[in-house]
C-alpha cells in the first residue's frame, strides 16, 4: 500500500513522533493507522495519541457515595459522540475512576498517572484512558472531579440519567429530603447556597445593568435606587439555593423548607456534561445536501 504524505501527517499529529518514524511504522502496518499507533506505543515512539486536540463535549457524570453516607465523589468524563458515551467500556471506565477518587482520596488530575484503575492491577487510570482512546477511536478526557466530605451530616446525591449529577453536604435531614434538595439543584442550577456566597464581581455587574435599565425609565434618583434594590433582591432569590422556589412546591422557598426540618446545606457540587465547553455545531441536513450537490 502506498504511504501518502497525508497519512504520515495524521500519524504525526496523533502521536507527536517524527516524520521518518511515522513513515516507517505506517509501511510496517501496511497503512493501518490504528495498528501503527499500537506499534509506536509498544516501542515507546508515541508520546500519546493526539486525539486530545479534538473537542470532547459528550460523556457521562458518575458518582459514588460511601456506605455510611459521610462522603462521596463525582466525576465528568468526556468523549466526542453520544454513541460512545452510551458504550459499556466508556461507562465502566467512568464508574471505576470515580470509585478510586473516593477510595484513594484523589485530589488532582495528576494523581491518575500513579493510581491503578483496578485495585491490585498495574495499569494506571491514565494508561487505561489512553488504551481506551486507541480502542474506541475518540478523544476521551477526565475533565473534572470533586470529593465531598460531610463533618456533621450526610452527603445527599442525585443523578439525572448520566448527564447531570449533584452532591450536597447537608445536616439535619433524612435521606428523602437530602435527595429532594439534590434533585432541586439539578433542575434549578443555583450558583451557591446563600446570598453571602454570590461573587461580588457578579453582583456589581448585575447592579450596573439594573441601574442602566432603571435610569432609562427617566424616574427620580430615589425611585431608581429602590428599583435597583428590588431587582437585586429578585436576582439573589433566583441564583441562591435558599432563595429559589422549591421545585416540588413553588409556594415555598428551599430556605423555608430546610427551616421546617432544622436542616442546613453546607455546600453542593453540580456537574452537567459539556457545560462551558464550546461545541462545534453541525447541521446534518445541510451536510447531506452539500454532499448530494457535490456528487
């Protein structure tokens, strides 16, 4: 099989190896890209499969809670397509990683290079990730993870399918209430628990916007100030957990619901697959039409 310059370039982009090495291995593999990458990894020529340059905005959220409910871990693992995110290999990998995050008390992504994915086995989490990339053919990333340790209560959790996950450190609540609050957080996306936790920069930005809107009304300064304060109060109710209307009973806020049970939420973590990642938008119909016209 003829080894073209474009084939050499692709292998070089994906492995970081030199051009001559890439051409030799492609010749040896008879042009099979995946076999070439495997040969280079075995010989140490491949630094890594550079699929990492491709956007991975699909994936799963996985979580695990300790037997006593005092701690939990949550993780987001990304891939490129929804199809891969539904595969057993991918989901089992995410489940195994989050279990190790909890058991080993991992704190940074760098820990994955030294931590075995399966207890008693040699292959590290990072090694298995790279092998999965080579097997599946997509960029796979462990994007983020967190551990939540409750000192005086329990960790509530909720998974909405595999796309949204929530952990909460809550005191004075039973499991049903803990799950309800976690479910509310999944649905309503609060920024933080209380008004005091809202970042000052964000609050100032909103105040500036509200002031500009109020001044456009042409009303006196004292009225404008009251309008701004009113809008700020409404905004804080919308973005804080305690100020939001409870999803199961919008007639009362989450804060009042917690007060009834003498319960307190210390902190929460909410992960949603792909949030904050700039995705490449594609129109399948337009793509097919372009191919038809091109043909």
